[in-house]
C-alpha cells in the first residue's frame, strides 16, 4: 500500500484516466494514459464518474458507484477506489487508517499526500446526514478474471481457473484460512494419542491425576479447534458473499453486452434460472468445499496412524472407502440428464409465474384464472417428478454409502477386538482406533459430498459458459465516436429477417435517404416493418442485406454506445422503471440536471401532474409504470428522450395514448425544441406525420412511395388512401 504507484495527469482533463491508470497498475496491469483517455470518453469538459466506470469495465474491472459515509469509506470500502474531488476533479484513495486518508492526486502539483478527516470532508463530502456524519460518492473497483487475461484474449470461461480467479482478491484471507485448517488438523491428530494414553496409563494404572491432566489437554485442544472452526466459517462467509456478488454481477454485465437478438430467443425464466447456477457454483466453492478439500490432511494423518498401529485394519478401511466412492460416482453419472431436465422445467415454471403476475389484468378480464393455474400446476407436477427422481438417486447414494461404511466399521471392530484378545493391541489402542474411525468416516463423507458437488458444478459451469461464449454486441476493435459527413441516414437496398427458424423477410430492398436536421415520417399499415426499421437505425439489429449509411459511412463502424448517446428513442413499448420520476426522466445519468428536467416536463405537459403528487419529482412509480395512465407513461418517456437533448430522435407510436389536442400541442413544442435535430416518426395519425419534411410509405416491408405530404397527396396512391381512410373514419 505504501508503495502505491503514482501517475500524474498530463492535461487538466486527464484526471479520471490517470486515476484508472494508477488503480490498474496497483493490480499488476500497465496501461498508458492515452488508452484510458479513449475508453473513458474524455471531452473538453473532462470525464464523468460514469465515463470512468465504462473505461474501468472495458479492461476487466467490476465497478460500483454509490454514496457512502466517511466511516464506511474508511472501514468497509475495498481500496484503492476513486473519489470525486471538489466536484470537478478525481483522486485515488489507496489507504485509510485511524482517521488518516492517503490520497493519490493526479495533479502533479499535489501528488501523493496524507490528510485528516476535516480536510477529507472539505474536498470529498457532498452532504451532511441527519446523524451529523458526512457522506459522498465513491467508485469501487474490483478485478474480474477478464482483467488478468493478457490483452483480453485467450481466457477460457469454461475452465475452473476462470472461476478460481475470482478469489484472487482474497488471497490473504485464503492463506489465513489454510493456516487455520492445517493447525486444526495438527490439533486433532493429538487427540487419539491422548485418548490411548489415558486408557493405557491413567485407567489401567489407576492414576487419576494423569487422567485429569489428559482431560485438561483434551479440553484445551477442543476449545482451540472450536475457535478455529468459527474463524474459518466467518472467513468463508465473507469471501462467499463477495464472490457470489462478483459472479452474478459479471453475468448481468455480460447480458447487457449481448445483442438484442439474443433476447428474442430466450425466456426470462431461462435467464433467471441461470442465476441459480451461479449460486450453486458459489455454494460449492465457498461452502464446506475448501474444508472438505483440506480434510485430506486429517485423512492422511489418521490413516498413517491407523496403518502404524495395524496394517490389516488399514487395508480393510481402504477397501471399504474405495467401494463407497465407486458407488457414489456410479450413481452421480445418472443424474446429469435429470439435472438438465430440472433446469429447463424450473425456467419454464418461472416464466409461467411471471406471465401470471404480469398479465393479471388480462387473466381477470378473460376469466382465465383457473386455466392459467392448472397450466402452472401441470408444469409443477412435472418438475416435482423430476425432483423426486433426483432425490431418489441422492437417497440411494447416501443410504448405500452409509451401509458400506457401517459394514466396514463392524469388520474393523471385530478384527481389532480379536487383536486385543490375542495381545497384539492394547485396550487404549482399541479405544483410540474407534476415535480414528469416526474421524476417518468424516473425510470419506466429505469426499463423496465433494464429488457430488463437483459434478453438479461442472453442469452449472457448462450452462454458464453457454452465455459467456456468446459474442458481444460490439467487439473491442476501434470504432468511430463522431457523426461523419452531413449526418444524414441512407438506406441502401436494406433487407432484414429475424434470426429465428423459418423467419420471414420483414424488410425487402429498402432504399431511401433520411436528411439530417429534417423530420422524416415512416407510415404504413400495422405489421409492415416500420418499428423493425427503427431498431435497425438505432443499431439494435444489423441488416441481413444491404447497408445503412450515416453521413456516407456504414453505421456498423460507429461505436454503438456513442451512437445511442446521441439518439433519443420513444417506443410504443417503452419501459418505466421502479424509481423516482426524476430518475426515470434522467435515466442513465448519475446526476439530475434540473434545468433540462424542467424543460422536458414542460414540453410534455406533465409538469402539473408531477406537482400534484405528494413527493413531486421524488415520487417512486411502480415497475412498468404501475400507478400511471398510458398517456402519463408516454409523456414520461418523451420527457426522458428530450432530457438528453439528442441529435437524432426516433418516435415509434409515441403519442397513441394521448388525445388529439394534447398530441398536437406536445408535438408543436417538441418540433420547436428539436428544430435542429433529425427526427424520424412512426405514426398512424395523419395530423402527426403530415407535418414531416419527408414521408416514406412502407407496405409489407417494401417502400412503395416517398415524398412530401403535398406530393404524395397529389399522386393519389397508397399515402392518399391512408389519409383519406383516416379522415373518413374521423368524420
């Protein structure tokens, strides 16, 4: 810690990149400053905590930004970590002890220094809590196996090495754990010798003082062993919790990096069920597994003692142990297919249950409660039968293993008793042998449990690896982070079909130009491919034919995160999160800009509704927008898009929940506010799309007309009939 490597910033805005460089060097990886300048998305204004987090995760860190108190920062947060400093700068906290904080400031005029609590509060704290304590924000960084993979290449995520790398951050605790196990083993080895001597010398020679001395020694050994057991349980509980969070967090991070088409073929139940695989693996690694592995020391030590006292008894014991292991291994192989079947049935059951909860209104409306409940019960019955088969195999394993052990112990007892009668063994040795057998049986049980857990974990690791082996939405190659050319969007013979079996062609040979700084409407009947085209323009899917150009450059060469950062999207199935209204609007940003927030809610005319709520902007809405009407949800989603001041705005049936008058007034304000942006609208109401500068008409995945409202009305074709039908229906 005291030799923490320091790097200075070269320019005023390099502080975030320099902080990341120091933390990476602390964990053994060297990067130059320019590497992190690119990955943290540095700009003229510097870099944000979110940008530092993205840069850290791009090289294999796991990050968490959160507010903490000064006490938590000193005692609970893993170091080194990155702190916002004076609200415009970043530093590294690499050590904290007894009210003293050791800071590495990238500013070369300051460098590394030690400060006290008051100075820490002055530079870092952002608020004072009700109890008088001070708190501020912190970016916690912990390594993952990806961090240690050279050049992020060649890491096999199906191997045990990948999983064990999660323990790299806890090497000191693990060595302490190993030392405790070895010490406990040594103490336990002394017990049979004490027991033997107590019988042979204390009881046989009627020496009560010697018996008391032996009992006292046994008591000390047992207390020491108990303390060591408590300590190792605490250690594994601490490590286990952290490793579990890291495993699941890495899984969720992988999910967020997968392309959208991956989720088209996966149910929520399947993805959630895989978290159980992570928990099973974590339980195997951090439960009693290490204790079982290190019980081999006990086993070898007691086996050596048994062999020294009686070779015949040792041979009988080895034969019985081998039969036990063979029995368990044979039955374990039969559980593999059942385990996969159980996984699939559990995932389907979770999916059905979520459907019942999400679709409760429709279930009540259609009086389908009994039908849905029966379907779920039938599925659970199949799951119960599979679980019963697994339990039966498990029961056979345990019962057979117990029977083999008991038979082995009876044979050993008979042979040992005969040896005592013949004078080959002492009575004390017989008593000690029974104690040794009890101690040897425990490792055998541990071995069989370890074999069972290992086999189950291999299955879980195989399923986890299926997700980790999926290609990310965007590779690590360099991509553009700018809008090339004039910024216009061009469709060049674009075709698309979903990556599903026998999927039909959704879009066919689309060729059109969406001019920059103008409003373009995409109209057509339901199911004609309008929403799919918007998803292609956002980069969620890649055309299966042709290409989409941005300013004359293929859109696929643009960094997707950058492209989506300049795009605002309001879709007909947009999602409202269980969070405050303010955080739902300022979605994706660490801090809420109140000026932009107020501007967005004024344009969408939702300000009066928010002001009427008891907690205003701090009101927490339910998951999926529970508590809000459809119109309120849509206005909230439009406000979210406008808050980010996008250069491109995609509206997909964004106003279907609003009445005609509200829609017109909101769209008027929206067009005024976004007058320099490129707007693409998918709508059915002609009052919305007739104001567009350019209109594209799609029918069954094909562009059938293009032009202005006046031109298309004059052509008296598809567009004309669409507007006329709406007008007649309106009348």
